[in-house]
């Protein structure tokens, strides 16, 4: 049996919209991978096809050697979908029991409740839960089949800070047990702090794929903007923590790998620098740049 | 699968509407309109006997139809997609809804028939009681299919209005509320999906076989509505 996930030549168009336009992904068993991209990049469509919920126009998908539908039905894959809520009339425990009954080898219900940190609300009715609690239960549902692969589509979007924290806590536990995790997000920070590998996707194609540190260096650095007339660009680029500098009229734009070091050095060497602004990575911009480079 | 089915029934029973429409409303109507009128005739049977079968049918119909309709609410919250990630096939999902409808229809129906027996609204042999129950359950087959169809046509919000409207219309045509004797109304009623369920139940009470014509109408409606429901189901899952 071949482990991991193999996707090749994956394509899905909705009318004129090329939601997914030829994607190849190879994920080894045990990897924690972030599918990072702006809204509308094709993340959800890719995930829906990976789970067998949407049929691709073209391409092949293999999950642990199985077709997507087979992989999910057998319980090899657990998933938390982007949208969705819970049905009414059952307690959290009953809901988990109900789903567990549909899998060949489900995780014991108490384990699911504990791992997803919802044992405190196990006896509460689904319709009485807060938004954050609902998300935690939805995460719990993805653990029910005791899956080898966990697929999460923007899991933290509807979570409050506290829930988010608890969520990543349980996720870490799950991942350290050697299982494969693929999650979609549009937050670079999330991808950075949790994934070993980032796949950047934009307009239905992969624009970058590599270890998190590498991807972050490409798109994730901070930028310092300052008013500093008549400065030598080459000299600026020699400052510590600086990767690239540009001059725009009287201002300079300094791209940094380490903005703290760069700003200290900048102010020490150029006391005339003023109107300093430091901004975090602008993902949308980074994607645009990356896609432009590719299509050119 | 047994646990899944158990939870489905539990959910239904916990819903307040279930209690109202399959127990309270039919029981009150029977006790108020039916039971006190044993001297009055409604067609071939007494008004009391007529209302006993009618209300048993009404309660059972409410349970069977809303169970299928609940699919619309589950689609609205994305629960169907969640279930598609499990080993539960679409066919089993729909079957479980129909079975839940029937299972939750039984207690209310039995209670009404028991109330009919206790109030001496019908003094008949055990076989005839069973005949009434069988006629109602079999006669409701088109309603089970209709419920599923509503589940795949309606949205979570429109489901209750659509079910309510069809429920009213079909029950009017079914002769649940009053005996339909002649004229164009009878001809329309006789072609409608629910009429023969009531007719078969009343006939069974008198030990009369309803006839193949009625059975054929029930069968045709069941097949047509089930076909429609299946095609809507396939469209809904292809799009998702």
C-alpha cells in the first residue's frame, strides 16, 4: 500500500471559473502541510475533491492507495469542512456516537471527546452550543474515524482566540502521533507556526511549494518604509536583516528577513531616516507577485 | 447502523412539533369530533369510526412526511456533506429517514386506534384492527416518497411551509375531514395520492377489500414521487 497523498493534474472548472487549474501535490505520510492561499484560490475545491465530495474534471487522486470516496468511507481520512453546522436534538456525546456508528473502526467516543477537549460539554444539546463550542465539536467529528490523514478546511475561521488556542493544542497532539495533516488557511502565521511544509496556491495553481522556512523567506518577510532622500540602494542592502531595497522617490522600501535587526541598523547608520513604517507580509501582494512571475 | 437509527428516532421524538402533530392534534380532534358522534353516519360507517381512522392516518402522515422533509434542514446546515464523509451511502441515508418516519408514526397511530377501541367507536375483530393499521401504513408510501422529495427540493426555511401546504391540500382531497361522495371533487380525490389510504382503512374496518384500482393508484404515486425524489437527490449530490 502506498502511503500519503498523491494528486496529479487535478482540474475543476465551474463554467468560466478555473477553480483548480492543474495541481500536483505529493504528500508523504506523517507530513503536516498547509495549503495557503487567499480566498478564492481553489483551496476548498481542491479539498472537496480530495475528500470525494466533488468530482474532478481531470486528474488523479490517491489517498493511502485508495480513491477519495473509498478513503473517507473507510475512515482513513477525517475531515473538518469549511462550512456547516450541527443537527439539532442530540447531545454532543450522542452526536459523536451517531457518527462513530457509521465507521468501520471508530475511535472510542470518550477519546474523541478528550482529544477535542469537549468532554466538559458532552451532555449539552448541539443547539445550545456557542459558536466556538460548535467548531470544537466539528473538529471532534473529524477525529471520530481515528484517521491516518486529517484534512481541515480553514478550521479556525469561525473560532475565537481561546478556541483557536485549544484547537491548535489538540492538533499538535494529533500530529505528533505520526499522522498526516493537511489544512487550508489564509493566515501565513498559522501555516508558519504549525506546518512543516507550505503549498502556496493562487488562482487554481500552485505558485510555491516547500519547507515552511523557505516559503516564509520568499513571501513572509516584513517591509520597512522610510523617508530617506538620496540614499544608496546597494549600501542599504548590506544592512543586517535586509534582503532587498528599493527607492521610490524620496522613500525607500526595505524588504527584511529580520526587521528588528534591520531597523536598528537603519536608524544607527542613517539618523536622517524618518516616517518609519513596518508592515507584515502582505500575502495577497506576495501571491500576485509570484503568479505574475510564473505567467510571464 | 442501529445506533445511527436510534439517534434519528431520538432526535425526532425530542422535537416539540412531533408531539403536537402526531399525538396531540389528532387525539384531540378524535376525542372532540369523532368519539362523541357514534350515532351519526359518515358514509358507510359512524362518524366516530370515520374520525378514528382519519386521525390515525393524519398523525402517521405527519410523522412520515416530516421525517423526509427534515433532509432539507440537514442539507441547509451542511450535515449531508458531513455524512458523505462516512460510510453511509445516500441510499441508506434516505432509507433511514423513511424508516424513522414510519417508526415514529406507529405509536401515535396505535394510540388513536386504542382510543377508538376504548371509546367503542368501532367494535371489530382483531384482524380488522390490524387491517386498518396495515392499510394506513401501506397507503402512506407515496407520502414517504413525497417527504424525501420535499427534502431535496425545499430549503431549510421553506420546508415547513411547503410541507404544511401540501399536507393541507392532500388531506382535504383524501377525505380525512369529510366524506367525499360524488361529483368532480370525488374524481380528483380518487386520483390523488392519499385518498386510497383513508378508503382502504375504512374498508378494512368493514372487512371489505379496497380493490386493485386503489392499490394501483397508491403504487403509481409512490413510483412517480420516488423517481422524482431520486433525480433531485442525484442533482443535489452532484452539485455539492
